[in-house]
C-alpha cells in the first residue's frame, strides 16, 4: 500500500491504541523514510504524552504509559556491533506489557525475536510525499490492528 504521512500517522495511532503486547515491530527503510514518524504515532496511540525525542543519540527510549502498555523505542543506526545490544538491555525486552519499536533492525544481526512484524517504508521516488509500506509477518506476532490500511480516496 502507499500512504501519505497523515494516513501513516493515523494507522500508527490505531496500532498503538489496540495492539496486544508484547509485540516487536521492526521499522525498516532508508534515512528519512518515516520510521520515526510511524514509531511516534504508535507511541501516541499507546498513550505516551509529552515530548517524543529521537532516540538517535541515546539508542533507546522507554516511555512509561499509565495503564496497559509500555513503549520502548530504539534506533540502532549507531550500533557498531550487534554485541552492543546487551549493553542496551536487549535480553530483557519482551516483557508482558511492552510495545517494542526498533529502527534499523538490520543492525541487530541475528538477534531479532522469532515473532515480529517487519514494516518497510520507502518513497516511490526521491522527494515524494508518499511512502510505499510493506508489511511482513515473521513467526507468530499478535494481530496488527488496522492492517491492511484502508485509505479513503481524497482529492
Ligand atoms: N508519507 C510519509 N510518511 C512518513 N513521512 C513522510 C511522508 N512524506 C513525507 N514524510 C517526511 O519524511 C520524514 C521522515 O522522517 P523520519 O525521521 O520519520 O525518518 P526515519 O526513517 O526515522 O529516518 P532515520 O533513519 O534518520 O531515523 C519526515 O520529515 C516526514 O515529514
Ligand atoms: Mg528515525
């Protein structure tokens, strides 16, 4: 499917609101593809309030949410070696209430969980305001709410 930013954000909000944790979502795509846009929308949908800083320099942000879920947003772009994952608390991820969002998951080498969603974003052409969104199920992750996204045709 191909989505405008507002549709991607709307879908992310639905995911955050309704997905049953624990869930691991790998966000793939080049620099500026929209991985953080989608991650923030999911966090908002899950009830995260306030600023949503980019994890690019910290690699991991944990957003406690009152209630049902906890959002963990990671950006592994600066990971030099998959072994550095252990310093980030990687082996403790997957707690009952966690929604785990990981940008640049390929940096984790073979250490991704068996059950996950993989969402790849890419512009159909350079500079486009649209994104081709490819969703792949790996193993047996929980239902991904709102997928496939239905976009009302407008203008
Ligand atoms: N359809 C779209 N979906 C998502 N983002 C879009 C879309 N069209 C344009 N954009 C713009 O593309 C940019 C995406 O930036 P974002 O930080 O989410 O990228 P990223 O994939 O996280 O990059 P990085 O690898 O640097 O972390 C934003 O400026 C956003 O406004
Ligand atoms: Mg990003």
